[in-house]
C-alpha cells in the first residue's frame, strides 16, 4: 500500500522538535500509513527512522535575512517532496503552503502552537517600533489564508476564545508529555541526599529564570544541600549575558545549555533526577493566564513536585494531583516554602495519565486520517 506523504514544517523549530517529531511524527509513522517529512532548522540530535525523513534548513538568527527567506526554501522542499498533506507549524509559512495547495492540491493543516500576535506585541523578541506592524501582518496572513486550510489544530484550549479567525471545527491537540521509547515514569527515592531543583525549557526573564535563581538562593541559605539546574536554550542574548553574570559566583546553580539547544531526551533525564521543578512563567499581558504549559504536563507525568507561580489555571490543574506549591515570587516566606517542600505530601490523589500524550494521539490521528477521505 502506498503511503500518504506528509510534511510537517517550521522555520524556527529544530527538526527533532518534540511536537513535530516525537509527537506528531512518531505517532503518524507508527501507523505505517504515512511517509513523514519534517522541515526545520538543523539539529545535532537527528534520529534515524524508516518512515521519517528530515530536511534541515540550517541555522539562523531570529532577526536575519536567512530567516526572512526561509519560507522560499521551504516551498522548494515542498516541490521536491510532493506532499499529499502539509502541516504548517508556524505563521511564517502560511502563504507558501497555500500557494502549494492551489497549484498542486495538497490538503493543508495549520497547527497553532502560540498566539503569535500577542507574543510579538508583548515580548522583547522584536524591536518595539516594529511590533505593531509585524503583528498586523501575521494576523492578516492568518485571516486571508483561513479559507484555504482543511483543518486547524490548536495546542491550547484557550485559543478557541483568543483567536477569532479559528473555525469552530478546530481540533485541540494539547502538548502533553510523550513518554520516551523504552522509558518509564520516574520513581524517586524517599530520602534523597540533596534537594535538586530544575528549571527546564526556554530560558528567559519572562519565563521566570531569574526568580527561580533568587528563590533557590534563599532556600540554599536555609539548607546547603539545595541546588538548581537550569536546562534549556536562551534565544535572547541580553538574558543569557545576565544569566551568566548572576550565576558565576553561585556554585549551587548549574547551567546546561544556554547558548545551544539541549536534546529533549536530556531534559527528560534531568527531570527524572530532580526533586522539584520551577514553573514561574510570567502572565505578560494575559498571554499565559489560561495556558497549560508543556512543563506542567512534563512535570506532573513524572510526578515531579512543582514550585509554581500562583496562576489560578495552573493551580486548578495541579490540584487534581496535589502536585504543586503556589507562590508569589515577589512576596513569599522562604522558611514556610522550605517546610512545605520537606514535609509536604505530593501526588497522593488523582491520575496523572491525563497529562500524557496518549490522550491526544487518537485525536491527532483521526484528524489526519480524515484528510485522506
């Protein structure tokens, strides 16, 4: 039986990105119905797979000419691969994806991973003067290409309310935790010799990395066995310089990554070795108020207790399992926090299986299968 050719494409995600490869790619490949092709920027951690082909774009900065022309390179790869289905993983390739559909009849899917307009307006990635123009251009593309997409997939439930261009039939496929092949969920020792804290994922001030360091420093003064490992990539040079400056004299803080991408398998290993995880992503004009972050799924799936910003949405989710200690990083009692960490009982109720990718995979496959009909 001839397999259906699928392309999953992004400009600023690596080809082994967890959503594109580990979740979407591997889920489709294991059905033996799809020939999966993934387009993204180059990664040193490419894994061979019989039904998945990687098409690396190389690397480039967020503000650069290579990024501006990356959609043209992706269109050329469309012509080379000749896909039956295209899953556009970012707004930057909407136009070239629709042009390919008009010319060659491929089915198209827009996988919306972020509220891109809010991100552009309220983060420091782009110069302030150009943000309104970039945001308007992105929303214009999303509205004008909307009629040409066969399906919309949303990574967050809240995007149904936030994004008015999204049709009612859009399917929510959350970014839940994918248990590594051959892996198992973490079993932690009851009496660890040290208290290991972890901050994982994108490293930035807006994600609370500096608050995580400050909280760790306060706890370390109470208990010298407490330490922090920061694991991830920092895209903003100013934040990376500040991070190195802050931790240079703190031997209880270790950085893994920073100026390079850390393989997701390594992040999972570090989560397994940790005793508490930080989730301190700032609200930032409401961008994050109602989002269930990937880290919440990763930590709860691995029964990792969480020191967490007192966000009502996150508190409600973690209360299902008694998974977290909510705090206000600007007003907290470090002694009380330490006592909760040492004496608290976590994950004594609920079923964390709801945080696993297995709950989302059938919905994804049903959506993609419907495009073949």
